[in-house]
C-alpha cells in the first residue's frame, strides 16, 4: 500500500511538473495569474515544473528504497504539501472568500497527499 501511495503522489508531481514546463500559462490560468513575459514563464517553469519533476524523482527513489530514504523523503514532501495547504488557510484569513475550485480543491489534494505520504513513510 505504501509504495502505491508514494508512486501515485509522485505521478501527480510528475504530471504537474511536465505540464508546467510545457505550458506554464495554461497551468496558471485557473488561478487567474497572467503569464505573459519570459520572467513569469520562467518562474512557473522553475517553481512548478522543475520542482515538481524533482519531487517526483525523490518520491520515485523513496518508493523503491524502503530502508534508505523512504521515511525522510516522504516526511519532507508531506511537510511541503502541508505547508502549501497552510498558505491557503492564511490566504483565506487575509483575502476574500473564493470558489471551491481551484483553491480549495487543491487544499484538499494537498492535505490528503500529505497525510497519505506521512503514513506511507512511517510504513518503511
């Protein structure tokens, strides 16, 4: 079960990363972010693209190395996802309410993935 969870979350990050590298404006569009300069495209490609692919690689290694890096890698990614969800809560407290999609949809994705990874890593 732990390996399946780690692989599933890793595939999500891989998909997000590849999509951000290939189509940064399309990735940011649901959040109403205008991506119309080389600098803005670079930022989306770096933060969502490169980071997403790197996290996918770490989770891929963790899935097949239970005695080595699994616990640390899954805890680190779980903490990053929980931090993202926390940022959405802070934004909700400081900004006006938003529709469920995309903000709250991704909040729940982040919470679920963080929890699943936390328990998958402790299964090592």
